[in-house]
C-alpha cells in the first residue's frame, strides 16, 4: 500500500492510496487537476508531468531514457521532473509528495 | 454534446475548467463509460485488465464536475430552428450550444461473404475487442487474418502474435502504411513484423470470403487463399457526419469548421475525428484521426463557448506501439520532397525527417523520443536544420548541434 500526496497548481492537496497501477492512474481516479494522461500512460504525451518533492526524489527514482527525452520539451522541466504514468505504485514510494506542474 | 469519447469528454471537462456553470449533457450510443481508444489494439487486447483501467475519467469525476453522462443513447436528428436534438428514445433535448464529436466508424468494404463470415469483426469499440478476445481464446494456434495494413491493422497483428496466434496481414497496396508514411518507414515495419513471425503480404486485394461452419477462406484477386478462424477488418474509417449533413451543415471531407471549431451554424461546433479544419501551421485543410487533435480541438471549443478568444493552431502528433517499437510522429509530412534518415547506434532506433526544401515538415521517430522532441521544437519554432549534421551519427542529437547557422 502506498499513500501519495498530490499538490495541484491551484494548491489543492489530495491524498490517495493504492496497491498497484501507475501514479497517473491513481491521480485520475482521484480527480487530480492537471493530470490529463492523454496518451493513456504510454509516455507519449507528457500531460502527466509532476515535480517530486525534493526529499522524496530518491524514493521515486530518476526517469528512464524515453521519459527523460520527453521531459526535455516541457516548459517547467526541473531536476525533479517525472512523467507520473511511468511511476509504478509500490510500498517503495509510500508517503511521497508530488507537485502537479500544469 | 453528441459523442462522448476523446473529443467529447475532454470538451466537457475543459468547459467546466473555463468556468462554465450551465448544464453539460453528454450523449453517446456506446453504453460503456468513455475509455481510451488507442489501447484497444494494444494493451487492452493483450491483457485481462477490465476496460475501466482505460477509462478516460473516473465515475466520480463526472459527478464532481456535474457532467451528465447519458450512455447507450443515440441521437437521430438535429433541428436547428428549434435548437433541439432527438434521441433514439423519442425524447427531445434542447440546447443553447451543440457540439458534435461523433468521430468515425470502421469502414466495412463490400466484400462478398463478409456478412456470413464466422468471427469477423472491426475494431473501434471496447465491445469489438471483447468479441475478438472471446474468439481468440488463449490465442494459441488460432489463425487470424487481418484485412488492412495500416497502423491499427499492424498493431492488432502485433498484439495477436503476442497472444500466440498465427497472424496474416493482407494489404491491398504495394506496401503497408501506404497512405500514412514514407516507403522507408513501411519497409521498416514490414521487416519488423516479418522478424516477429507475422505474415505480412502486400498487393493482396481481398475479393471474397467463403465460410463453412467455423472455417473461413479469404480469397484474394491474385487467386491466393488464406484460411482463418478469425478475421479483423481494419481498412479505414467513415466519418459519422450524417447528422450534420441532414441538418444542412457544410460538409467536405468531414464537418467543416472555422478556427473556433464552429460549423456553418455558429451555435454548432464539431471537434475530433469528424472535423474538417484548417491547420494554420501548414496552411492546409485537413481531417485528422488522433487523440491530440481531439483533445486540442476540445479545448478550443470549450474556451470559445466560455467567451474567450481562442483559435486552433496545434502541431499534430501521433504515436503507435508495435512489439517493442515505439513510433512517435510529429507534423504533417504530406508534400515533402526530401526524406533524411538519421540512424543511431542502437538497433531499431532511428528517425525519419521530412523536408520541403529547407523547411522541416515532420519527424517520425522510432524508439527515439529525443528525435521526436527536437523535431517538435524545430517545427514549432520554425528553425532550420543543418541536414549534413543531422545525418552524421557522430554529431549528437541535440538542438544546439543541429541548428543551421
Ligand atoms: C484501435 C485504435 C487505435 C488507435 N490508436 C491511436 C494512437 O495510438 N494514437 C492516436 O493519437 N490515436 C489513435 N487512434 C485514434 C483515436 O482513437 C481517435 O482519433 C479518437 O478516438 C477520436 O476521438 P473522437 O472523440 O473524435 O471520436 P471517436 O473516438 O470516434 O468517438 C465518437 C463517439 O461518438 C459516438 N457517436 C457517434 N454518432 C453518435 C450518435 N448519432 N449518437 C450518439 N453517439 C454517437 C460514438 O459512439 C463514439 O463513442 C486509435 C483508434 C483506434 C480505433
Ligand atoms: S500519460 Fe501520456 S506521458 Fe504520461
């Protein structure tokens, strides 16, 4: 079980939990504003961009190659950027906070 | 809102986001809560996940945003004088603004024997896939014939092969993907499928299907025959424009709209696969079949209805996943006069760059998101690419290195 905190760009805080699936799916199931997931989670659209809270980045890990390349195009890219459809939910990421970029 | 798929659903949520407080009612004849279509030929076909895993929005989202979702309801006519639409239940719904997002349906060519064939399906809806999955069972040893070698046909072929079926693709043209990409890309995909054991055959014009019991034989014009337990037809689509046509709206290769996505009646909008629109970046009228176009037009329509100044000027993009190959495309390549292929060191990783003179029109990137992203940047910013550096593998794929000075 992992509990994830989303903070949207209009400062709404949403806490959600799940055992499996991707963080993007969790965000959509919980109506998190700014996570559109247009491509359905195949790392093709970059509409699921989040900044991982600095202290949590090690838990979540760095993006893979394709994801990192996709992120480069993003306006608000920073060193804690991830496309959250590429983050799998597991105990390892329990308690992390994600700032929704859009 | 008529049609609740990528265009319709995104429109409804975008309209709420724009601050619209009136009623929003979405109608769709498909009874299933709106879902992503792209996975239908990919992840949804190959896994046992329920369709809800691919929902566009959760059930609670519609409630939260007070978006009324009327599923399993077809619209049969539009009356522009009374500003009403008629449902197939006979009921009448009034509107202030009407949005058509009726999309498209699979084209079923008039091939003799199609009606009586055993286990023959198109692939556009969740229901189609459920039927195909049931027919396929565990896949092993089932003979599947796919009529049509476009993106959807090839994706279905890759998915079915993964499931263990014996797959044959019959394409009428001399190459697969003939309508949508360059010969070089067609050759790559043809070889990819051959290596994975899919029987991809071109110049195969299907003329009839003979069926006895559960056995189908697909006959081609050249006399060849292919036995099939299951047939999937993927030869293209027909736009759902009958409602618009009957209502007297202007029609060309789709429902004609202006930059604000309004039809010839400004109280009626048309977005997504059904819209024939002008793309200012390419100065061309187009009809696109892509999630990008559906979503971007939905946003424009929502902004316009909410009283904002908005017009459509998106750069088209698209993707396709087959086996371990991720294809990402950006731009419109039509009208190109030069194609440059940039190879990378790894296998099955390259990109195709389409030019007209010095202008970069489009990029097809295979397992190469970097090329896709750089292509997007260059096209949007109208920057020129140094062609010599582009095809020189020793020059890293970085914007700064590729700009023509
Ligand atoms: C198998 C498959 C794979 C695809 N893969 C990709 C991909 O990888 N990338 C990509 O970008 N695009 C892909 N596409 C294309 C993409 O799905 C479409 O561009 C997108 O669905 C268009 O959305 P739309 O809302 O305009 O139309 P549609 O999705 O066609 O939806 C139209 C809706 O309107 C409803 N409707 C029509 N007429 C009526 C009526 N009279 N009354 C009530 N309801 C009505 C229909 O039931 C339907 O639900 C794929 C499509 C398919 C079928
Ligand atoms: S949902 Fe498209 S990139 Fe994450």
